[in-house]
C-alpha cells in the first residue's frame, strides 16, 4: 500500500506539487482570515453577588443570606450553575450562565431576582452585584 502511494507520487510529481500548493494556499488564507483574540475569555458569563453582614459567623451568613439568594437565582433563565462562598461576615454567590447568553441580559435577570430577596435579608444587609468581570471563580 505504502509503496503504491510512493510510486504514484513519483510518477505524478506535478499533480502532487499542485495539490501541495493548493493546500498551502488554503491554509495561508485560513490563517490570515481566522478571527483570533489575544486573550480569549475561557469563563462562562458569570454574575457575582456580594452581601456583607458584619459580625455574622459563616454558618449564620449561609442560613440567613446565601440560602435566600441561591433560591432566588436558581431556575432563572439561562442559569447553568450557582456556586457560593460564605466567610466571616460575607456571602459571595457566583451565578454562571450558558455560553450563548448575553452578560448584560444575565445581569438584568439577576437584578430582578435580587429585588425579590431584599425583604428576607437581615437588617442592614443588601446584596449587590459585583462589577462586570470581577471575582473570577476558580
């Protein structure tokens, strides 16, 4: 089989050269017109929600704040995953959306859901969205 390919290539040198030139031209055209981003975004569109509750232990933050925020954003249109972090006096909720969604629309959905949570929050706690592109989850 291999000897037949070599024999064909030697007998038809011009054809092999023409095919190689055609493939090289196509590859060069594809390389020049390919849209390339220097630093592509490898993270899904993510909206970060922050809530500060000074003086509360992580368990209290989870029960009184994070639980309500999670319930509000779960099931929203386009939500793929909800991840949380509860620390001493702080709650961070990462709401990840699908690749095909628009980040500004996602933020609007989260803002609408957060409006329903405010009355369930402890006194003095108001969850807020983080700025665009902040706190990239690992």
